[in-house]
């Protein structure tokens, strides 16, 4: 019976020792193997690994994934114009040297974030003091982010950390100076708008004047052309009339008289004239000759 108990105890001890010598490394973590408090091995490959049983060796794990420093509230920074800005940023970082990381911050991610935050704030404050509000808000934001990232990288490497990215999420003025800056920007834009309107009005007047000038030229040329055509037509008509008159003067006189009657007498018009006048000679005689009447015939 005692032998059975001893065998069981021995087996249990062996299993316990064996289990303490086997450890599994997750693909998302680094494993640091210590021997009496000294770093002996860094394991980055995932899988099953062996070590000496405690207290000869022990293992701690460090996350190798990308981590984020995200401020819940925006911090205040001063520009070169001595104006305050509220800047909200976030930083992406990861551990690339577990040995340095453990020696620097004892493997504490929160302590590492605190130290990185201090370095980042100092670098960002230095960049802000070199620039104006306008440059920080719009023109040089990308340049500021790259400069901050470059400055932080040097200190981060000493902690065994790689800075993946630094982003300014929001850059705003304080509420008490936002209104004054807004009014100044509005006045500047209004000045530009007024200048553009005056330039546009002057250009519109120039275009209208040029259009009026061209219209007058076109009308004058058209009138000149019309008069030329009309003169040419009148000349041709006169030639036709002259030719017709030379061929049959009586018919021409008769036709012209009919044209005079058509233009002079309308429907329902009353004409008061001497019936013996030259005007009615073709009405009395189609040949146009005027008969000579005796005084007795005239009385009748």
C-alpha cells in the first residue's frame, strides 16, 4: 500500500515538474525567459517550448500587437502667436525589442504609455511654438505629424518601442478666441469677395461695351449692305421701267396710272377732284388721250 502511495506521489511530482518546464508561446506575444531574475532568452516564435523548472527559470509574456495611446481629452498648446490651441491626438506603437522594453519599464505597458505621452507632448509643444494658428489648423498639419513622429521615434527606440503612426485628430481654438478669429477670417473673406465682385463688374462693363460696339458695327454694315442692295434693285427696276417705256410708252403710262390709283384710292374712300384733271384721263379713255370738248358740251 505504501508503495502505491509513493508511486502516485512520485508520478504527481514528476508531472508537476514536467508541466512547469513546458510553456506555450502565443503568436500575439513575446516570451521572456528569466533565470534568477536575469533575462536569458527572448522567444518570438509561437509554439511549445521548454525551460528549467521554477525557481531556476520562469517566463513572462509581452504583447507584440500594435497598441494605441488615445487621449480622452484634448491638451492645450501655445502657438508662435501666443494663442492657445486644443489638440487631440492618438499614437500607434508596438514593442520591437522585448529585452529593452523590460529593462526600461519592467514590462509595464501603462508605464511605457506614460513615458511616451510625455515625449509626444514635449515634441508637439515644440512644433506648435514654431507655427501660427493657421499653419497648425490647415496648412502644415501633415508636416507637424511627421516631425513629431520623427522626434518621438528616437526616444521610443530606447524603450524598445517602434512608433507606427502619430495623428492629430482635432486641432481647435479655445472657445474665447474662436469667435474673434472667425470674425477676422470672415472680414478677410468678405474683402476678397468684394474685390472679386468689383473685378467682375468691371469686366462685365467691358464686355457689354465691346458687345454694344460690335452690335453697332454689325448694324451699320448690315444697313450699308441693305442700302447697296436696295440701290442696285432700284437701278435694275429703273432700267426695266425705262426699257418698258421705250418699247410701249402708252402701256407704261397706263400701268403707272393704275399703280397710282391703287396706292391713292382705297376701299370706301371718297375722292374730291376735277373730273377733267390729268389724274382721271385713263378712266375716261383707255388710250389716255383727252378729248377736246366744245363749250356747249362742257355745259351739258
